[in-house]
């Protein structure tokens, strides 16, 4: 908590439903913390806690750099999604969220859905991403994927002189919801798309929708040459081992915490000449989408706001180049500058 600057971490458990949760509130300078609830079968509480801390910190930067009046938070629930999910499970979790009195607003994430948000909403008003028929914005994945697509096009413009992705060899690592929507955009534009995933069922869905997509072995992806590598699964895939193997000029994907260690691997990418779009910048479409739900959802407004990721990405590239720093650091500095300025306003400095 001290290293990352967190305000609060709450541990919640309920033996009757099997609920075992960690809610991490990183920063509320700009507003209440907003971030999804992730259900994952972690190997230990320590692993889950580290994930919650890193993800919530990323949400702070994501909201700040996107111009939202929200802070960063995240919840991780420990266990097997196939065994735990029930109305009672989610309503008990909703009570825990409600006990924070609006300091944390939740939404869907890995292994959670808009239906789960509906159950949570029976116990608290501090939930977004609810079904459309309840006035919510529904699944944020399409909007997140659109933002990744915009950031990827901006990176292509920087790397290749044009944002046209036709004919570009693009690996989308991860065939989940965001990955699939992203691949649809890329196929429509005429890119040469490949994908990999540990879930065979998801790969079958992809090929059924888009027969031109090539399924590759996830263990050998860094042995191949790509124009763009798009990590869209879990984090830390950009690490010392993978960077040393990489044969791609651009990294632009939807995963959180892509850099295993931002202080080590950000500079490594610069040294290798790889253009990296910071994760909390490029994948901010989801939080932008659900933030608009808080004020009354409007789909056109959501997509128009997310489209600004394109120009923001180019701005970060320019900032990093002029300052001689890696893009992740430049994006963090932009987010921190906004938070510091607003903090001064609120204390009357």
C-alpha cells in the first residue's frame, strides 16, 4: 500500500456463500474510485492482493489520463467462477461494496457479467455496467476494444507513417470479449490477424466468426515476426524474456499491467526501438463507457469520447520523445499532473 500510494484495502469474507474478496481503493483525488470486480482462482491471497493493488493503481491513471472525475479502485474475488457464482454470492458482495458508502463503485471484469452486476445492484447503488433494460450501458467490451483499435491505429501512424492497418500482421493474444471485438475491427480493415488463447472454446468462436484468422501456438508467438503485438489477456507478458525475443515494432493491446516492471521494461522497449502504447491509456474505453452511465448513458457520447484515445496516444508519443523517456512514464506524468492540479484546487492552494 505504501509503495503504490493506496488509501485503503478491505478484506471481505462470507463462509455461507464462499465469498473471499479484496477491495483496493488507490486514489480518490478526482472522485470516487471506480473499477471492475475480477473473479479468478488465484493460487494465494498474496497473489490476489498484488493483483488488486496493481489493477487499482492502473485504474487511477486510466481515469486521470482520460479526463474523468473518478479515482481508481479494483476488487478481486478469489475462487472458481464455475462453482461460486450465485445470486446469494453476488448480493453478499454487494453488501460489502455498499459498506464503503460510495468510495468504491464496481463494474464487471474478468469472469463477471452484466447479469452479476444486476444482482450486486440489488444491494447497492454503487455499481455500473448493469444491463441495458435497467438503464445501464451493458457489456463494456465493445467500447474497450474500439479504444484499443484507435490507440493501435495511432501507433501504426507513428511507426509506419500511416494509420491504415490493411495488410499488417497483427497478433491478438487472448480471444476473450475485448480480443474478439478488436479482431472484428482488424478483419474488417483487412489486417492479417493471428490469435492464441488457452481456451479452445474461445478460439473456435473466433474462427467460426472469422475464418481468415490464423490460430497460432501461444508458446511460440515471440519466435515469429509481427507488425503489431496486441496483448489482450492477463498482464506481465511484456517482460525481459519476451522483449529479448520480440520481432515487432509496435505493442498495442487491451490487457492491464502489460509491463512486468514498468521501470525496467519501459526503458528496454525504448532501447529496442519498440513503440509501446501504455495500457491504461489504450484500454480506457471500458471505464469511459461506464463513467458515462453514471450521468445517464448515451452510446454516441461514449464512442465519441473513446475516439479521443487516438489523439491522446499521439500526444504521449511526442511527450516521451521530447523528454527522452519511455511512453509509460510519459503517460503516468500526464495523469499525475492532472491529479496534482485538481488536488491543489480542492485545498485552495
